[in-house]
C-alpha cells in the first residue's frame, strides 16, 4: 500500500478500511487515569523509521487530566502490517480522551477539521520505551505496533 498519506489515523480509517469505522468498545473497567497513573506516560514520545522521526506524541497533565497532541505522518505498510516507509508531514491533532485499562493507555485523537476520531493503545515496555498500536474494528488486521521512545529532556517527574 505505498503512497498512503495523511495522518496515521487517517491511514487507519480511510486507506485500510475505506472510510469511517466504529471504534472498539473499551472494557467496562476502563477509566480516566489518575494523577499517579499518568505520571509514567508524561513527556514527548517519538516513533522513528530508519532513524528519522515520523510520529510524535506530546502528553502532559493539565487540571488533573492527561492531554496532548499527536503529529501527522505519511506511512507505507506491507501485507503483514509492518512499516516499509514513514515520514512526518504537517499537522497536529488533539488527543481528546484517555482511558487506562490494565496498564494500557487508550488515546483518542481528533483533527479539528474532521468528525472522525482515531484510537491508539499505548503500552509502556520500559521507563522511556512504549509501543503504540492503532485500534481497529474486530476482525480487521491492524498495523503492527510502532516503538516509541521518550525524549529524555521531556520526561516529567
């Protein structure tokens, strides 16, 4: 699927599935994360392809809630859902909702000019490392997770 452009979310919704899709429902135990629970997720997280940043998540605490932004990217995937190409493009989308379930942070982002939202799951795999997965409808193969690394200077106490 070469040449797919737009933000990662737009790729997941439009290119892979041909339009809007219903998001996967979260389990009933999902809840907004508490002050203590969000601390390990705070900071600037980056995904790289061949040494170049193509996706950045900026997560911070504001008024006791986890808020932030996600940059846009142009990506290419093979049939197995692995990245074969990726680069950053202009634009940033607001993260409008977060939930924490079993240590996995569920993020919902939304571009200002669109009605659709895109959902991601972020799983910490180390102090400054995480995996980010696009949430897809049941039965659909999802792109494989991208590795995120937190910028050391951006880590918050």
